[in-house]
C-alpha cells in the first residue's frame, strides 16, 4: 500500500518537474518577445491578475486529464474492437490500428491536426452557446490574457473538447505516436496564440492562428468574442463566416461580463455546477 502511494507521488512529482521544465523556457522566450511587441503593454505576465489560478490549471488539471484520456481509450478498445488482453490493449494504444496506422507518421499527424481542428471548432462554438457556456467561461475569465492563460480550462471543457478529439481519432486508428510527434507544436502554439503579442502574421494569418487572431476571441461578444473559434486553422472561420481580424486596431479588454465571477481555482471548478 505504502509502495503504491509512494509510486503515485513520485510519478506526480516527475510530471510537475517535466511541466516546469517545458514552461520555463517558453516563459523566457515570451518575456523577451513581449518586451518589444506587446499588444497590451504595462503588465508583465508574471504580475498578471490571476497568475496563481493559471498555474493551478497548468499543473493540476493535466494530471487528471491524462488518466481520463487513457481510461477512455482502453474502454473503447474493449467495447468497440473486442480487445481484452493486456498485450493487445498495449499494442492498440502504442501502435494504432487499421488503415490510418499504416500511413506514414507525418501523414497521420496531418490527419490528426485537421480532424481535431474541425471537432474543436464546432465544440468551441457549442461552448459559446447558453447551454454549456458556464464551463467555457472559465477560459474567458482571465482579464490579463497572456501565454500562461492557455491552460485555464474547466475539466468538462477539456473532456468534451481536446480529450474527445484525441480519443475519437485514436479509436479511428491514428497512432499515439502521431500525437507524441505533435505534442511540442501543440504546447508551443497554445502558448503562442495567447501571448501578449501584436503579431498579425501577415499573409500567414489565414493559414495558422496567431496572437491577434485569438486575442480578439477573448474580447467582448459584440467585438470578437463570438468569432475566431478555430484552434489552429483560421480557414475554418473563413469558411463558416466567423473570422474577425480588423485592420489598424488592437484588442484591449478581456474577461467575462459578470463582475462577480470567481477568481480562485477551486471556486471556478465548482462555478458551473452552482450556476
């Protein structure tokens, strides 16, 4: 019993250290970049309002989500494909299956990127509807949007969004190695689109989401808050009429309209169930 507990504590500690090792250089890079190209000058990220809350979301929620994702994948393997032995489950989880798993890894990664972006675009729009907005409001509650805001998501939001995208595509046959290949891009790009930068990306702004594209999404609903839903490819917003990139103006005010919205990590986790 004690050995199992110590093993769990050790694994959690290693996960925390690994997360810190990834985020520290990212934070250093954006500290330099925002010194020269800040969209909203005046407050560095390490003095932002709600930093402690952001750090809780960054370090605590991913630990829980990781095991939920694995559990769903295993249950799907058992129910959908009749895989029951531990060796078969391990092979399914590590290598993928079917035609998709036979494609080159880079092509599987491309399939994942496009498929996940389509799923997340429509889920993102759904989260802005009245039925489940209270879960997504957590992400929009940050009044100082910066790179560390990228992981401020309620677990329900993550479960219906990125976890389901991962699980469905893995069930479809994409190898987990493709997700591992994309992991550095996913982490850096998530931080990048939330960074306090005034970059439009020029002609690339229609190809890949950048800071201004996503910062407009964090403004009020009558500005860009009901626009720019795509996580990675703005072409989805172009196709479905939700692109908002005005010229010669920068976004300024962020957050939700409810002035009584809770600011602490614990109170935000229970907020959707109390509303």
